[in-house]
C-alpha cells in the first residue's frame, strides 16, 4: 500500500527538518503515539534508532515497532524504515520525506509504503480509502500548528525561565536556574511578620501618646494656673 502526501509548513526548512528528526517532537505529532524512545546517540549524519508504541485503528489496537531514521541529507531529505507488530500480525513501513524551501515556508512531500500481510480485507480497504492519508495529514497538521504557535509566540521574546541542558554519558541533564529571591517581607514566617507588625503598632501608639501629652502640657498648662 502506498501513501503519498504534500504539505506546506509555516517555518524555515532548517526548523522543519530539525522537528522531523527530533524524537521528542515526533512523539507529539505522530497520531496515537504513546511512547517514542531513541536508543543511543545519533549517527554522524543525524540518523537514530527508535522504538515506538502506538494505539491506532478502529479498535485502537496497540502497535509496537523498531524504526530507524536513515539516508539523511540535511536539511532536504530523510528516510524512515520500521518493522513491528500489531493486532493483525507483523508489518513493515518504508518512507521518505523531501523538503524544499519556499519564501520562508517549507514544502514537504512524503511517500510511504506500508505492508501488513495479515490485515483483514475490510481494514485494508479502509486504509486505502483514505484512512492512511488522513493519518499522515494529521501528523503534518500537528507539526504545522506547533510551528505556527512557535513563530507567533517566540519571536522577539525572552524565555522567562530559561532551561540549561547538558548531554553526558549518563543521559541528558536539565538544570533549572535559581528562582529569584522574594522580598524580605515575603520570606518572613507569618508569626514573625505578626510580631513585627505588633511591635510597629506599639511604637506608633507610644509616639501618639507622647505627642498628645506634649500638646496638653503646651496648651493646657496656663489654663490650669488661672
């Protein structure tokens, strides 16, 4: 079964290519994807070995597959080969995506060959009748929506909480910056704040009494001597 599709993405070709080769972004855009794991570091040309778990089809059957990103030519071409199994038995998927820059946007054309030997005739007809094409289009629409939102919200803005990432032999480390220190009053406990306010109120009260006594002596003294 062959599935062909074209789509215009609202982003530069380098950004689209980066999204299509990033396991974290692929997991968000692939319909029914519950898990997508990359094994080991990428190859020198950016290729990667992946394991996927998807829930697809009329009965939302679970499919697992081992896949590989290969034949990469940054930023214009990438290929994918996958083998796995689902409710109807084993399947294979081979495909490629070609990208062309076009006035700040990117035109993507993909071709997929899907083989599911044990697929019942009615489900095979369902895929050939447009279900397969709709799956590809849904993935493209999700990626386009993400890129569009990124362009609208990201240009000219500074991340309010920048995240520092570092790759080590043990994996990826994410370092969050130290949170800004709150004002002194906000860092005091409720009991301490209450004590401070009580002391301040006492001082104000004493000052008012002293001021009143001074006024009384100043203006009331002569009246008492008459």
